[in-house]
């Protein structure tokens, strides 16, 4: 997790802005303008979804003060890795992040976390324990577009009389414990960022226990930024809003491979030119698939995209010309998708025997404005190479 930079934005609100907000259907009505004591600050914002290759634009919520006071906005970020699939009660879905409330038999409500209503069995399972004549609810907000699945089961005897367990999404029941139905598998979606998943239980004279296991959140989001916004006026009155910014992986179909140095796409290389991928090109994400347009290209090298890149060279010399067939493979770690492509590299003279890749950060590829045509580098070639996630973050290394 990482903390973002606090950002201060001062917003003055007029009666016109308040009337517009009222027309748009805010969650709660505002007190009268003269009611300074009951002045309410509300935040209304949107959730975002961006590619892991792009920088998310900061879109603050709109702060509305019912008494027209100037409001200062600040925010703090936490980043949660969702990976290909978020599994178990850890990370974003750690049990400590679930809101828990209990209602006792006398009608009293405990929202302090209710530790006695939750037993942790492990990272992948948990038990909801319902005391006699009480009710409990566990709730968590969904961070991104996706699907939720888990197994649940009633632990105890066969007597289900006056025992209730139901799963709700945004307050609506979707699955529940019924007579003769003591276990089940829950799968629901699609869910949107901000939707609330709740596990609800209630018991009469006899308590019981529900076990929840194999929790998974399936999403195209690799991670999510949980951005906590806070608004405060000069009198210290505050309002808050939680914004989720999901970080999506790019579609593997947008991968474009480097061009051929065959005298057609690019010139045949000079005798002493480098043929390493740092100069001959790496695969990139290209939105329009054209190497000639570079403003829509994003390098995979050093990115957070869950793609592994590997290559293997097969070379031979004939009549003073070296021909290299570079076999590229791009694998999507979040699925079974694999792309393969053969790049043709022709070089005057004998084929190089080995190569030493350039330091990470010196990468260039055909069509990129930072690309310089291969010159008299004199760098020999590697026969095989691979780029996995660790090497992408530490630096590209040909093997």
C-alpha cells in the first residue's frame, strides 16, 4: 500500500450550485441556509478505471456545504494489489476491512468491530458466529468491476429453526439459508465499484455458525487505489467520500511486435550494428497497431502489465549476409493467452556470436521518437532472452 500526496482544493459554493445538486438527487436533503449549527458537508464523486500503462487523472468529488461555507478538500491513497484474481481474506478483502455490526436481543447495536462474531480460520476461510437472540452483518465495498464467488456452509446440527443467513448486494437478498439447504456456492456479478456485499445472520434462542471459504474476486483490474477524500470548512465540520480507481491490464490483442529489418520495413543493418532488442525493438502496446504512429504506444518494458516476454534467435550467414529469425513470445499471466511472432533481422557480414544488452532505461524501438537507427554500436547478439515480471521491474536482461 502507498500513501498519496494530500491535495488541497478550496471550493466556494453558491446557492445556484446547491439548487443544481438538489435536482441531481443527492443522498440526503440539506438543512435550511440559516441553520449554521446543522450545516452539512456532502461529497459526491465518481469512480475511475484506467489502464496500468497510463497515469490516472485526479478527479476530485464535488463538495457541497449546506450553509455555503468555503470547503477545503484533501485526500489520502492506499494501493491494493488484486493480481489476476484476489483470493482469500487478505489484502483489500482482509477481514479487518469488513464493517461488522451486531444487534443484541435488547435492541442494542454494536458497531465496534464485534470481534466475538467473527472467527478467523485462516487466510482463505472465516466463520461468522451468531450469538443467541442476536443478529450480525459483515459488509465490504467492491473496489472494481468484477465478480465475487465463495463457498458457505452451516456448521452445527440439522435444526435450522429460527436461524437465518442471507447474502445481500446493495441491500437486496441474492442467496439465503433455507430448510434443507445447509450449504452453497455463491457467484454473483457483474458488480461495480462501490457496490456493497453483505453477509447477514440472525438467531433466536439458539446461536449458530456459518463458515465462508474460497473467497475470490475476479476482475480485469490488476489493482485498485482506494482514495479517501475529506472535506472540511473553517468551523471544522467535515464530510468524506471514498473513491476507487481501478488499474486495468491492457488487452493482449493490442501487443504489436517490432518491425523487420529486411530492406522493406526497415533497412538491412550495417555490418557492425547492434541486433539486440534494445535497438532492434521490443513488443509494445499499440492502440492502433501501426508502428508509424507513436503517440498511442506504450512500452511493455518496465510497465506493470502482467505480460511475460521471451525471445529466441535462429541465425545463419550466406553470401556476406546474416539472417536472424527472432521468435517472440508474449504470455498473459492472467490467462492462457499466448502471442507468438517471428521478426526478421538482416545484417551485412557475419552473424554476431553473443550480445550484451544495454542498461535498463536505454530502450528504443523502431517508430519511437526516442529510437535512433542502429549505428556502429558493434554489439553482438544473444541467442535467447526472456523478460519476466521481476526482470521488468529490475531491468531488462537478455539471457
